[in-house]
């Protein structure tokens, strides 16, 4: 499961960053994801990363709950 992180940045700095990233055909969210992965690799010990990968691989995908079918009025009257 992914979570979001909010970061406060001066409006002028953000605009300049987005402009110069755009000149290099880069997007800020993609660059932030890359940087967060670098931080993760740098600060989380390798044995912990391995444990997280193993437990994530074992978890079955979440099933969405489906509502029971609604009977039409014609069927319920019979």
C-alpha cells in the first residue's frame, strides 16, 4: 500500500523547479519517488528491506467487497 507525504515548498521555488524539470522532460512526482527510494536504500538496513520484500510477496492481493445483487422489483413481487 502506498501512502502520500506532503511537503511545503515556497511557491516561487516550486514553480522554478517544475519549469527546469520540464525543460529536461522530467516530472516532479517521478523525481520525488526516485529520491524517496534512494533515502529508503540509504537508511533502512538491508535485512529490514529484505524482510519487507518477503512479507509483501506472501500477502495475497486484497479482495474488494462486492455488494449482494439487488433483486428487481418484478422478481420480488412474484
